[in-house]
């Protein structure tokens, strides 16, 4: 039984929403954040990338960075850039990109359900990134950015998606188009009870994007509870902010690969090696039409590599992924990429950047791979199997904007992540 909780959101007034809303902390660099926030004092980048307000040589993980984030958050509350709703509520958040919409429930989920596996993950987390998020949470006493969760909806007229569609009306809390062309709309939910009941009928939630935020939320909850003599289990710090979407609304783009060289092979030798792996035919730039296919750019031309269908074990949720097929059959044995997490010869390029970016990065001496996107069903199958996705398997688009909803929790003296 999934428990979702209303909360009294800290959020921008409608007239400031577009100004406040920002890219999430983990998709842009400090330099990009500094540039995008220049001359924009209301931008939430001042909270999630607070190092931009400190000298350029400042270590991004120094204590002063987290202290600055809290100062900036409090300043935004003081000047009215963010206001606190008077009572706990649930909200709807819709994103529209290229005519495709996804609508989710904004609320708080329990760190305990993350710890128990009822909120399932599919990625490994890095301790240093967990440390960063935990420190940010405890310094600001808020979940500044929501985790992107999904669920399997029942479908039909009684589905959660149908209820959201019916309730996504009336005067919105915000409605604006971001610089990347994505439209963002939010509404308050007048009666949260049906949503609480519907979520209670779910057995599981799945992390689509935000594994480090989830891990940080869990660690911050544990650290706060350990130092709270009055801990009851019903504190706000025991919950973290999320937007929960039906899984069939998600838009997953491919996460493409570029290798800097051909591991000592000529282009012709490399292509001959590919022919031993599968069917290889000349092709045009683009995205593969079907699973089991990869588009390859080498020596100025594009080729379609099709792995033999009979050789793919579709019952194995990991080995059957296109990113696994490429790694196991091409990257490791032919190009010598043993560990894509650490090998400096490989880089990963989000599908949003297009094939022209792949051609540019591969140049004349490297090779690029345009992947078929991992599906939401494949992602959930991996999570259900208790497995971990290969690195850089999914690129979710559009990203949740930061600063539109903030969840505050209790400050506990001495809590350290």
C-alpha cells in the first residue's frame, strides 16, 4: 500500500513562476547555472546551485555552499518570490512538449517506503552525490527538487490518469512556457481523498529520475530521526517530495554513446567486425526504429546494425536491453570498453541533442552509436527483478522544473548526513 501525503507547499506566485522555475541541479554545470541565473535574482538556481553566488574558486561541496543555499532560500521567502500555502494539499503538475503531455500528482512519499523497496530503484547511486544531496537537504531543511516517480495505472475510466485529466481544470497556479519550449501548468487538487485512496491501492512506485535525491531524502530522514528525542514517525523530515506519473505517459529518449577511437582498427576493419555481430547495412542518420537495432556513425557514414533476434533472450530484463547488447557485443569485445562507468574513451550523449551532435563528437577518428530508447516497461521490469540498469540507459524528457514546489521539514539540531 503506497502512502502519499499532502504538504503545505512553498511555491512562487503565478506572476513569478516562470522567473523562479529553473533547470534541476544535475543537468547543468556550475558555469551554465551562473550564466542562466545572471541578472535573475528570483531564479531557483540560487538555491540548487548556490555556488554561483560565491567566488568561482569555491569548492562546490564546501560547507559555505550549503549555507549559501539556505540564505538564498530564506531571502526568496522574505521578498515574496516564494510563498507558503496555508494548508497541506496535493497538486497536479502537467508538462507539454511537442504536443505530448504528461500529468503527475505532486505530494510527499515516505522515506521508509524507499528503504523497504516499495519505492523501487533501477540505478546505482554514488556516495559523493548522496552526500551532496543529504547536506543540501539538512542545510536548507527542505526538499527543494522533486523526485520523478511513476506507477502502473489500472487504465480505463476509473484510472488515476482519468481522474487527473478531469481535475486538471480551473485557474492554474502557474502556466508558462520555459526557454526550451516545454509548457508547465500546475493546479491545486480540491479534494485529495480520492487520490490518497487510489495510491493506497498501489503496491509499488518506481523511481524514473532522481535516484540521488531519493537516497539523500532517506539519509536526511534517518539523520534527523537519530537526533530527534521526540521522534514519532510522522514528521515531515520522514518524507520527500515527488511528482508521480502514470508510467505509460513517460517520454524516454535514448542515451547515445560516442567512443573516441576505434581501438587500433581501421574503419573498414571495424565495420567487418560489426558484420560478425549482426546484419550491417548503410543507413541515414536518425534513431533506430525497433529494439535490437543500433545506428552506427563511423568515417563519415551511418550504418544500421541489427542484432539477430534469435540471439536475444527477451526473458532477461538486463541482457535484452539495447544498451547491454551494444556493451556486450561491440563496446567490450571490439572497442575494448570494459567498464563504461570509468573508461575515459567513452562519453554519453542525451538523445535530446540529436544526431548532429553525435557526428560532431565522433569526428573522423571515433564512432558514435544512436540507440533505440529504453521503454518504460523495460525500466519497470528491471526494477521488479531487483536489478540495476546499465549506466546511462535512460534520458527522461522533459525534466521537472525546480522551484515550483518546495517541501519544508523540521530542522533538527545536530542532524548530519
